[in-house]
């Protein structure tokens, strides 16, 4: 393949994926409010556009026109860097997600993935753990004790839950024998979804992903009753918007990872049949739609949980992470090993 | 039965501080229960009243904005006795009395009338005591569903006679319909 077509092809995919991530994050803020309202027997935003569909735009406009406030901080650069890191780490994770198998355009195959790293899971974990720097740096540069408290909480929470998350993934890796998300997806074809083989790993991973994205019941970093606004107390205008936006982008990404690793990614029953009878393109359009349906389900699930369960206490959070989830994950690895030896 | 155990309402509950069972401790099942409850609410009827388009149903004894009445000949009934102001628990009413001139007989029913009559709508609690106190049946709380619009200045919420006195056309219509029967 010559370089120009390669660049055009990948460039298009990157731009499209970027746009979709932004769009999903934008409309997650709308969906969050709608879901919250519906779960509480209310109507939710319904004035801006039909059913409040223009609400995210109105919010963005408002955030842009707000005054940019700088606290009396010794380090303005870090203060600006914080939300930047939060946002960019949230966005670059999507590079390794396989959105579909491939399209057949102009007589050549276009793989629907920005890059098929063979260590994509490690890549994701690496980027995720950088994400906490966004919060740490921003909060520290805010020169505010509440922000600092929140940053300490956020980082210790993320570090503890990353351990359990990684251990949960190991049992999957033992089964698949590959770190590439594409490979993992392909192995789950025809309803051989990992969730059926590794339900325990799924539950652990799910719980940890709540902690990693800073969502209720683990949103102790921005616990209003104790810490005002948490790490974004001192932020205003679009810098604040970036933090909030990053949270939703993170939610989208972790919903994607959950669907790819456990729910079979873009696979759907009868995909092979569709490919033979309707052609590669149509089969893959359905595949993308299926993947997005799964993602939307998980995003809804995040919101559903948020409006159901109250926030944990900090010691409960640490107990759950270190004393329950990590031993469970280790147990799961051992069980997986035993089962693999016995039945293979 | 010991006194502590008697429950007149029948709804008394003894607080229990029992240990959580294993299933409750795992927490997952209880979360699922909670999710089920919230999911049911997702499909419930929404209770929101979309205000400007929809207006809440008012009770039959609803008390809305005040009106200073006119009699059958269109004259203002109020005689500025001040009983309404005296009875008002919120100190919302003020007025200034004036003597009626001979040529004003068609405007005011009594010899003394209120040249200024103000109700501070920010203070008023719509209790209706002014209406009860009035010996001349001059002030009533109407069923008007108009809700005072939000505004920036407090002065705009002090309603004077221009907003309180019954409009003339209304008085004319009332008299017409009364004489018709
Ligand atoms: S309704 Fe009650 S509070 Fe309002 S002016 Fe009359 S007496 Fe005062
Ligand atoms: S409204 Fe009635 S009670 Fe009040 S001053 Fe006039 S006549 Fe007296």
C-alpha cells in the first residue's frame, strides 16, 4: 500500500472516530439529564430544540461565553495543562478500538480501526493511568485545599482500582492468548462472548470501570457534600467544560472497551451469513450499528446506576477495592487456569 | 400491654438493628433490586406540569390576586377604614384616605375614600383576612390564575389602585347581567 492512500484512509478514520467520540460525549450530557429526569418521574430538558436536543449546544455556547477565572495560583501553566491532559487522554484511547471488521471501497479493503496495535489492551491501560494526571495536576495547581483533597482521593482510588481491573483482564488474556482488541473480537464471533465464559471477570471489570471513570457510586473525587466541586472547584468557562466533557468521553470509551472485550464487540449472530449474502459493506454497517447499540446500553447503564445507588464512603471504597475485588480477581485467575488445564 | 408497646395509629415500627445477611452483604443482589425499582420509574407517567403551556388545576377555595370592587353603579366601595390593613398579618396593606368632593359622587360610594391603596405582593401571604375584615365588601381575593411575573425591582411588586381596582368594563358587564336576571 502506498503512503498517500494509507494516510488518507487512516486520516479519515481518525477524524470520523474523533467526531463520533465528541458527538457521543456531547449527547451523553443530554442523555444523562434525560435519564435522570425520567428515573425521577420528571421530563428533563425540553426547551432547546425538540425534546431538548439542542441543549448540549446551548451548554457549550454558555461555557464559551463565561468569564475565565484564574485563582491566585503560582502556576498558571499547570492550571491550564490539567483539563488539557484530561481531555486528550480521554480521546486518544479510541485509536485502538475495532469499530467494525472492514469496508470494501474502490476495490480495496479498509480496516475499520485507526491502528491494530498488538498490545492494544496495555496501551489502553497506559493511557487510562495517565488520565489521573489531568485531575492531579489541575487540582494541585488550583491552590485550593478542597481540590487537593479531591486529587488525593481520585489518584488513590484510580491506582487501587487499576490493580483489580488489570487482574480481571488477565483471566481474559489467558483465554484469548492475545493483547490485541481485534484478535479478542474475532475470537468472540458467533455468540462466543467472553461474558458467558468469564462472568466474574466481567463484574469486577464493570465495577472498576465505574471507579476509573469517576462515576457514582465512586465519584468521591467530586463529592459535593464534602469537597464543594472537588478537583474542578476553581475552574470556570471552557476549562471546566473540558473536565466535564472528558468525563463523558471517558464513559463512552470505557463503555466501548466493555462491549469489545466482554460483549463480542461488533460481532452479531449471523454476521458471516450476512457477509456472504449481502456483501461485506452492508454486513459491516450492521456490525457498527450493533457495536453502538452495545455501547449505548452501557452508557445508559452507567447513568442508570448513577441515579440508583448513593455514593460510597471513602473507607468502603477502599475496602471494596483491596479486600474484595482484588482477591476475587486473583481467585478468578486461578479458576480460569484450573479450568483451562482440565478441559483443554 | 406495656405502655411503650401501644400504638394508637397502628403504624408504629420498632427499629431493628439486625446484622445483614450474607446476600445483603455481597450487595450485588440488592443493587439489582434497586435498579429494578428505578427502571420501573422510567416508564411511569411524568408528574411535571409544563407551566406556561399547562396550568395546574386550582382548588375551589383558591385565593388569587386581590380586587377592589365597585358597586352596581360603578362606584368604588372602599371607604378607607383601614380595617383590612389592621387585620393583615403580613402588614402588606397601606392606604391614604381622602374626603369625597361633591362632584365625585359618581366615583366613590362613601364620603371618605382611599386615594392611595397599595398592597405589597411580596409581603402578602394570600390569607384572605383582609377580605373577611372588610365591612363594605370592598376587597376580595379573586380566582385569577395570573401569577405575578418575575421582575428586577421590588417597587414593581407594590400593586396600586391601577392594578387592584376592578376595571370599569367588568363593572358594567356585571351590572348588566345582574339587571337582566
Ligand atoms: S390576603 Fe392576607 S396578607 Fe394579603 S393583604 Fe390580605 S390580609 Fe394581608
Ligand atoms: S378595603 Fe374594606 S376594610 Fe379595607 S379600607 Fe377599604 S373598606 Fe376598609
